[in-house]
């Protein structure tokens, strides 16, 4: 605590704050007062000189403190404990909003290959922050820099802006098919822009320019020494081989606890963004070597961090640099994805999610082609983990891009339904999650204008349109119907006293996993409108006591369905279907259905009609005289709770 307080106070005292020029209004006021009163003019000039002197003093003290701390850090006689304290001070000084110091940034770049992990992690975090400051100051000092030129404010009222705003979701599919216009259409990185309604203007980026010009072809003069210091270190012979060796060192933790490092990936994103393709030429051999070491968990983690950062750092690259990168990267990733193991899959999923976040999918067309078309899901293959891994990698696409990638994935015709009764649970679960995530990703309203959205939403009453009660596209409805029909057909084929799993039991688990994902974790519960149609099936499946997993899934789905707050129409239908379960001749079914009716009544007490609530109470009271004591107890408890709820 004392150290933290001391560091804060030191940074507060020495941190230089650059004088901000006065705004137009303040400038006019000062000029007006200058002409009327000479004393004001003298006071203003004196105040400006005082501010300039304070800034020069703070800047010189900041430079002196940084250089002394760097000297302590570099001194061979300094123990690692004192070096760590000096490094802690430098961590705080790196965040100061001024031009990065040459010695500080150079030292951080060198310490990327320190033998101490503490220093490597600190150097990665602070060097990324310093490079970000260099980029930011360079763009502010030179509006004509290549990286700044690609950013535009696009007038969305022009129908030609993005082709047609409501058709933007299909741009990726068209681009994958080779449509030049779709490829050249401005890139929209913000995933929320256009999902509900398109704004009047949107921040977009022009497609990658031709040629090989660097994105940061001009560096601010004050930041140039720091830029040169980092460049000299990162472009040195053998530096990237050393970075690869040390960043792939496996920790003392078990391999299953190794995690993808967002800090390290952020560093690689910043360095590749600033230095562009020339740095990739230096680093490629080291990156490729790590990626091909599929037997070593640390190597795969480091390779995923480097490639994830590389993909994210190509935001402003020119087309020639992108083409050269994809030529090398796609064959390498094809090999990596073919050799994934259970303890390395999570690294590559995290790398893709990191790279794809808040990026237009058309930035990664070659990679999408590899994942969607180059490595299609094959449910007939005798390699369950490999096929489940394909689905997990595929989910990283529509998990990150949602409505903007759904049509492109659907157009590839993935064979998810063929995995409905797959013999391996791993594949079935992955297919069920992929089907739900893709189905929910198809939903986007994408009104062209705000007034159009307001007019449409007003038609649904004072509360507007309830997007959570979406039954899915026609394609999704057909998918759910097909799954249900296949399960019912397999049910009819079941031979009594069959030993072992059947297509019916396996297909039922996949169907229930699909609904379970939608009920529990889905951002848009598209499965709710389909709930009444599966209540009878769920009731039957929870009685399969020879399959614990099937019973658990059925019971979990039933419990959730009774707890949901439905719309008025849907709550009536669900209530009637649950009442129908009480007609069963099996007392086990009745015993489990009574508490569900009680829960439904409580959760939907303001949407259920008086008639259906009275019918539920009357029907429940009839079971107070049932032959089975378990049913009588369930009826008594449910009736008591419903009466309390109604009072």
C-alpha cells in the first residue's frame, strides 16, 4: 500500500501535461479584452508563460526520473527485487500522456526477452501502451497519414453507400463468392452498427489500398526517437527467435490451466500494426516454427497469441502486404487446425475470437474460406474430436460476427443434421450448440432509417416489439421441425428391451441440447415459441431412467419452461399443454407435472387468464384423492402454494 501510494504521488508530481490551446470562444474573449484593457493582456501573457515554464520543468523532471529508473533497471549490480520496484515505477510512468521516452521504450523492447517472466509480462503490457501512444500522436500530428486516410464518415442516407443497408448482412456471402463490389464496399467494424437501425452517418474504413505503402508512413517528430529505438530492437537478428523461445515457456501450472494471453496478443497487434509487413518478414520463421510444434502446449499458446495479434494488427495494411501474409498464413493454419489436440484447441478459439472482435468479416475472407469451405464438417468421419473441433472453430466465426456472417455459413450447407444421432456425445453437443448459435445469428432487424424503425415498432403497442420472442427464420423453423420429426421417427423404430444407446436416445439428447442452449444461454430465445410442441416429448424422455443424461436434460428443459415469463397467448398454450400431461396413466408423470404447473402459475400470474388459472386449481385439487401418496403430497404442496400466490 505504501509503495502504491508513493508511486501515485511521484507520477502525479512529475507527469507533464501539455498546454492545451484555447478554444475559439475563449480566444475571442481574450482578444476583445486585450483591446479594451492592457492589464488583461499582460496577465494573459504572464499566465501563458507560467504554464509553459511549468510544462518545461515537468517534462525535464519526467525525463530525468525515467532515465534514472532505466539506469537502475539496466545496472548489472541491481538485485531483481530492486529492479522489480524500479520497473513498477516505470509501469506507471508509461501511461503518461506524452511522447514516449527513447530509453524507456528501448528498454521495454529489450526486456521482452528477459529471463524473468515478471519483466517480460511488464514489458509486453507497457510496450504495447507506448506503441499505441506513438500511433495516436502520429495520426493527430499528420491527418494525411495513410492509416488516418482510410477512416471515413459515410452518409448512410445515400442508397449507394453500402449497396442497400438492409442487405449488408449478405455482403460477406457475396464477397466470398468473388463479388468485387462486395469486397470493395466500405468496411463497418462496429458489430452493433446496423443491427437494429442504420444511423445517418457511420464510421467506416475504405477497402485495403493497392500498393505496399506502410500504414504509418509518417511518425510524429517527438515520438521518432522512441520509434527508432523499438524498431532497432525488433528488427535485430535473432530477436524473434528469442521472443518465440521465451514466450512459449510453459508455466509451472498444469497444461489445462494454460490460458491465451490477451496482453501478449495486444503487444503483437500493436507492433505489426506500426511496422507492417517488413516486421512480419523478420518474425515469420519464428511464428511458423512455433505453430508447427503441435506436441508442445506452450508453443501452441504462443503461436496463437502471435497469429491472433498479427490478424488484428493488419487493420490498416495495404493489399500487397495482406496478400503476402495470407499466402503464408493459410497453409500454416490449415496444418495447425488439422493437428489440434484437446489441450490446444482453446488457444486457437481464443485467438480467432480476439482477432475477430469488432472487425468486419470481409477483412478475413481467405481465413473464412479455409474454415467454412476448406475444412467442412463431416459427420461420417471416424474422428470425433477432429470433427467437434471443426465445429468449435466454426462457432468462433458466427460467435464473433453474428448476423453479418450467418448467411455465408448457411450458404455453405453445413451437415449439422447428419450429426443428430452421431455415436459420440462430443460431436452431438458441438453440433447442437453450433445449430442454435447459427440459427440465432440469423436475426437482425436492420431498419434503413430511425423513422422507419419508430413507425414499425409503434405497430406492436405501447411497449414496442418484443424481439426476445422470435420464432426464427423460415430456415430455423424448418430445422427444428426436421429435428423433431427425425426423433419421433426413431422413437417408432425402437424395439422394446433394446440394450445400449439407440438413434432415438442419441437424437433426443441432441435435440434437448439444442433447446437447452437456447433456453439457458441464448441471447435471443428463439426456441420459446417452439416450447409447447415438445412438452409431451420432454415428459416421456424424463422417464428413461436407464439413461441418466437423457433424464437430466429432459428435466432441466421442463423446469426452465415452467419458469419463463411468457407472453399472454403463449402462456395460455403452455398452461394447456402442461395440464394435458396430468391425463397420463403413469403416476410418475403426474407427480412431476404438478410442481411445474405451480411454478408456471407463479411466474405468469399476470399473463394467465382467470379461466386457465381456475382450471389449474380445480385440476390440481382432484389429485388430493389420488391412490399414490406421492401424488397426493405433490398436489397438496402445489395447491397450497398456488392459493398463497393468488391471495
